[in-house]
């Protein structure tokens, strides 16, 4: 990379645009990258250290953005600190700028944060000496995230990242509890962690699952103490979640407490133990396995940990407990399946790699970082929600899979619902050619299985499509009164999405799948003709309603209240020449035709 960086530098010095050279680095925007690098190389503070930052920027995810941010940072650094940004001692800085927009924004807003990136690698964050005020706590979190991200990008064991993120959260939460207690003038309760934080597995985007407990000698004192602690907990949660110019602390989830969201925000040790002994559910037993003390009243925490052990770790496990675990697994699987065609809200991603198990470990770290960067909450919000559960074996499987293992799994082990989801897969980054070639081979093998073995296999496919659709309709497509589920209900968008995937599998190699497998493209490739075009007109009507309903609600929605202000807004956005009643009539007619087409195909494979 150093030789390539030198060649790019020389080309820029001659006034040339090194497009071909930049393409070799994998830069997604060669022209923008060349312009940004040229401008950075002209800055006097950056020119002298170019060999320290240029090769690293070319290795980053977004070289153009990294170079633009570095140029801006160099100016801010000199203006605010009065001397040159020394890049030779900050090897992670170019990588951080090119891989994380929100951390780049943090560095530009506060150039002193560059000090956190000094070293190769920088030391872990110091989470034991955080000042007790809210801005200091927020700043400590982001400074810690900078160090952890830098250490990730310079390469280290993935578990170390989880440990450091968890320890950073512990330190921030300890300081937050002390400060909340001081501001509310209350004695701090015990603060215990559950979930990912409890298991020391926190990632960049995780909420913190917390439990607050206290000791009280008697019932009257318990009520008074409960009021005091709830005041403290509300203040603690509000301050940590409050977005400010320093960012925010942590999103606090208290729903794992006794009685869940409807229960008291805090409980005495006696009350909590009584709840679990008399009413504790199997899922609560499993959640408490990851219980861990973080801060506050250690005696109360120790009393609870000791008292709850018989509930969590029973001497024997009966059939009811085993059935409960099985039921929980079934619910998770049902939710996972219901995700197959709901691709509008999340990014459904699968990560594949080539090479040895060591390459797999590196790929897993890269994938985890990518997910963290996409899902991290910032002052500007979250980039995307990411769902990786469509990978082989779902949540039980590895985050990354080799190309060969993926192909073997899809051809030999995957279920029909996984084949339906795979129809709309496409390669979007990394080894694009190999990804597309692997998908093409898998699709060809799967399609041949459904289209060439026997008519019974085709009938089985459509029976399975119908069963899946009916399950989603039962769980998410119920309608009552004026409520219209245009996505998941009868004749909704999912009817067409399931039709498209099933038809593509049924036609197999007789049709050429499009490069961008949208629902219209799949149907036109697999079943061209007037009937398909009529179906797609109704599909377009439903998509317009969905898009305008999302715009009106400001979030993802699957339904609409018929005679309401919201439906009037949706109507005006779609066609100001029609009234709400006319729109609802159009929608009902489109849904009726869509349901007729779906019913015909799932009962008779040659009806469309």
C-alpha cells in the first residue's frame, strides 16, 4: 500500500487524476477521493506527514470522506490548539475518520479528543476516574469510544472490544449513580446489570439493561425509601438519555425489573425476592443468569444475589422448564420468519468471506464493526437498523460464513423460507463478483430442485408459501373497524412479495433473475405478461399508500386508520384530486385483486 500511496501522490503532484490507481485500492468514489487527497496534500501541516496518513486513509472504508475530514481537522487543530497535528503518533486517526461519521464529527467538534488516539494502539479507556457531572460522563463515554474504535481498527481480539465497552459503561454508570444521588440528595441503591452489559458483551449500539434494588427494614420505611429511590432512578435515566452538545450517555432499559414495564422502577431486596419466588417466569430465570453488580449499595446487591440463587439455579429441571425453553425458541423462530419479506425497515445482511479460519476471525471483527457503526445512536440519529438473522442457522450461527459453507448450507440444509428470502439477495460490497457468482450457483441449484424434480415439489413450495403468508397474516395482519393493514393484511404488499419470490423459485433456470431483484423485476423476469403488469399496477398503488403513510407518521407503518386525519393527509399526498373515500375504495379494489391473484397461484401453479 505504501508503494501505491507514493504512486498516487506523484500522480496528484503532476496534476493528474489517479483514477485507475484509486480503483486498485477499492475507493468507492475515485474522482472525489483524488480531489480530497490533492487538497489534503497541499495543506502545509499535512504535507510533511503524508507518509504517516496517506496509506492509512487509502485503507479506510471511505477515503474521500477521511481526507476531507482530515483537512478540516488540521485547520481546527491549529486554530484551537496553536500547533500542528502530529499524525505520526496517531496511526488510528486516519482510519477512524474514514470509518465512522459520528466519531469524525466528535473529533472535528473537539480536536483535543485526538489525544485519545495517541499510540499504536492507544491504551484502553480509563473508566475509573470519571468526574461526577453529566457533561463529564457523556464526554468520557465518547472519548472511550474513540479509543476502543481505534484499537478495533488497528486489529485486536474481538472479545477485548466487548470487555472494554462493558467496562467503559460500568465506569460511566458508577459516576452517573453517584452524581444522581448527590443531586437528588438520596442514598444510592444497588445498581445491577443484566443482558449484554451483565454478560460483559456490550457493543457500540447496545442499550444497558439495569436493575435497581435497595434494603428497607419495614413496610412504612419501604414505601418511603421506594419513593426516594424512584426519584433518583428517574433523574438518572433522564440525564443519561438526554441528547446534548456532548452527545448522550446511554439508553437505559429497565423493563427486566419485577413486573416489567408496569412494575415499580425499583424494589426492596425483600420485595424482589418475593416476586421471583411466587411469580417469576422462566424467561426471568434465564435473564437473571447474567446478573452482575455494577455500583451502589453492595450489601443490598449481595443479599439479592444470594437470595435469588435458588430461583435461578434449581436443583432439578422439570418438563415445564424444558417446554418453556422450547416455546421461547419457537417464538424467536416465528419472529425471525416473519422478518423474511419485511425488508423496508431494517437492512437484512449476510457476511461471507474467503480463506482460512483466521481470515474468518478477521472477517467477523470487520462485520461486527460495520454493524456497530451503522446502528450506533448519535446526535443525528441512527444510520440503519441491521438484522443479520437471515444468515445460516440464524442467531445460532456464526456472524460470518465462508463462501463454500454458505453454498453448502443453502443447497443441503436451508428450509423453504430461507430459499424464498434468498431470491431477493444481492452482493453489495467487498468481493462483489464472487458474491454474485455464489448467489447465482445457489439460486440455480435451488430453483432446479423446485422446478425439475416433480410437480409435487412445486405444489409443496406453494403450500409452504401459503402457510407462511397465513402465519404472518394471523400475527400481524389483523383488521378491526377502520384499521387497514395494507402491508400484512389480506391482499396487502406481502401477498405480492411472496408471489414474486415463489414464482422466481418455481421458474428456476427458465428465467434470468435481475441484477436488482425488486418485486416488479422478479415478477417480470419469471412471469412476464399482461396479468403480471395488472398485478404490479395494484402493487404500485399499495406502495404509494405505504410511502405516504410513512411520511405522514414519520416512521415505518404497516396500516392506516380508514376515516381519519391521517388518511386525509395520505390522500392529499397521493392525489389531491380525489377525496379520502375514493382513495379507500381504490385501495380496497387493489387489495381484492391482489388477494385473488395470490389465492389463484398458491392453489394452482399455472394460474398467473
